[in-house]
């Protein structure tokens, strides 16, 4: 017998100690995410922190410098938060099963021209495109 999915009390951002929305999230992004938070988001998404940085368009040298310093810039933090929000949508798509969402974001998708969702997180437009694909899948449109 299938049990109905229950929504967890917090989302991806809240699970790593960040506010989910609003002015507090804006302030956190402006202050820059700690490297530990970056690492936690990467782990939740099932990719290495370096791979996530590459997918977000952060050069390897900048990535290592930020990790050594302990904090990412506000622009880089904005990209990380956008990626985390896309992953949160994927988790919702799979009825809050993070392992299925991790698998999906790493699997080439026809609706993304054969790219994986994690490869399409560099810009806001790409994140919106992945979000739109998730919306279509929720509605049963498999394209």
C-alpha cells in the first residue's frame, strides 16, 4: 500500500541553516555563503563541491580561493541559492525523495537537449528553464 507523500517541515535551504525566502535570505546572499553551506548544498544535490562550482561557472582557482577564505561572494552565493531552489523543486517533483531528485538532476533530459539539469544552472535563464521542465513533468508533459 502506498503512503501519501508528506511535505517535510523545511526545504533545502532551511536544512543547511539558511532562511527559505524573504529579506533574511537576501541578507544571507549579500553576506556570502560560507564554504560549509556551499559544500552541504553540493552534497544534497549529489555532486562534489568542485563539480557544482564548475556547473555554476565558478573557475577552479576562484573556487579553491573561496573555500580557503571560507566565504563566497554575493554573486556566487546567488547562483548557489538559485541552484538549491531548483533542486528543491526537483525534490518536490519526486514527492520529497531526495535520492530520486539527486538521480534526476544528474541524468540527461530530453527537455534540456540531452543535458543534465545540474549542467543547466549557470544562469538565471537556465535555472528557469529547468524549473519550467519540472513544472511540465508535474503536469504530465514529458517533453
